[in-house]
């Protein structure tokens, strides 16, 4: 979920906002990333381990830090002390994020040097406004300092390295969905979160029906275009920070979700299957129909500490096998 980005545009030389979020919950990281995604002047880096926060902040050089208060391996208040004692981070604005507004905790946070306090998840408009305000105040300050020029150059170099690194480590180059490496990180975090909250978790495994025949008939370039179109439909069903769509391999995709009680995983899967069929992508060599279709196998459970998310994926794979065996272009959902 890390999305490192520049605090300075490599093309224009314009100084930009660099937000660093320190929070152990992947869903919070994804929610903040999405809230800031359509702001081209704001760039984002996510740190899910409080023990690494100071070291990563030294590398990223944020213009504002969003700091969670309660994490398994670090105290947000202790991190505030470390930021304020650190030469390079002493003046970086810190916005404390808390699950509730406690006057005593808020007072202590401000006494330790916090610049602001938000109850998470804050409204998108409020979050953006506060990030811009504190970042602008900070950049105005460092622009008056002689080290600003060196900071700008180091961040330019960071842009080039991190943009390349992100493409290699997080995103599937063809479809734009998450890749297997990032999927493994995300589903592990979501599994642990679901254990803590005793919440249902679901996995959908999606396979493009008779895709080898399509490649044989139309060529691999045309096949790549089909995968992009199917991936875009799948991504449309992953709008919440608790959802993730990834390319699992070849023509297989995987969706991780914490189902909403009002909209079951099976209902989502059936709508997705229907949307792919309604897209009307011609597939004249398919034995299933005359358009591209998908088979979907799903599995869901309330995770337990003695279990592993790999078992849930294997159950979804079993359900996918059943969907194919029953004729394809259908959904089969199993409880783990």
C-alpha cells in the first residue's frame, strides 16, 4: 500500500506536499491513499510499522506526518517525542489520528508537539484542507532555510527511485491492479484485522473462460486488451479501503473483501460476472458463449488465530474448480 511520491516535481521544480501516514491498519492506509489520490500536488507514503517510522521519515522527508496513536509495536506519543528530538524531523508538522476524541490524550499529544488532532477516519475535505495548511506552513519555513535547496534535490532523486520501485513491487504492469507481492501483504493485514474484529472475510477467485482459445485465435496482444478490460470491471467493485483487486496470475484475478452485511460476497460476485458478460467482448472461439465470460469461485469465513489466509484462498480455488466443472460463466461460493 505504500505509494511514495515526490515533494518536488522533477519536471517543474515546484515544491509539493509529501504526506507520510504511520498506522498499522492496511484499511486506514488505503482509505487515506484514496482520499488524497485525486490531488496531484499531494503525494503519499504509507508506513505500517511504527518501529520503522523515524527511519522511514528520514528517507521520505515528509512535509506532514499523519500519526496513529495506538499500534501493536509502538506508541504514537513516544513517536511524537522522537520526532521532536530528531534534528531533521523536529519541525515537521504531525497530525495525530485517534479512534476517539479523548481530552486528556489530546492535551498530552499537543504538549508533546503535535500540530493537529483528527478522529479517524476524517472527512476527505477536512483531511485535505488540514494537510495542505500544515504542509504549506512547513514548506514556507524551510524555504527560508539554506537547506531547502539540498532537500529539493534529494526529494527529486527519491521520486525517480520510488516511482520505479512502486511499479516493480506493487502494481501489475499489464492490468494496473495490485500484483501478487502486494496482495500477500494486504491479505495478511486484513486477515489479522478480521481476527481482531471477529469479522467476515471473503476471497473471490476469477478466471476468464477459455482464454487460451482467445489467445490462439486473436493473438496475445488482443488477449492483453481483454485482460485490461476485465481488470477494469473488477476494479470497479473494489471501491472501499477494505477491498483489493489483484492479478493472481495469467488470466486469473483475486478480490479480497470484508463483506458488507447489506451486500454479500455472493451478490457482488454475481454482479461482477454479469457485468463482464454484458460488456460484450466478442469471443467466437469460446464453447461457453459468443462473448468473454468469467467463472468465479468464492470462499468466506470469520478468521481464527490458529488458521491461515492461504486456506481461504485454497477454498476459493476449489469453488472456482466447481464453477468450471458446472459449465463456467457462473459463481460458486463456499464457506470455509
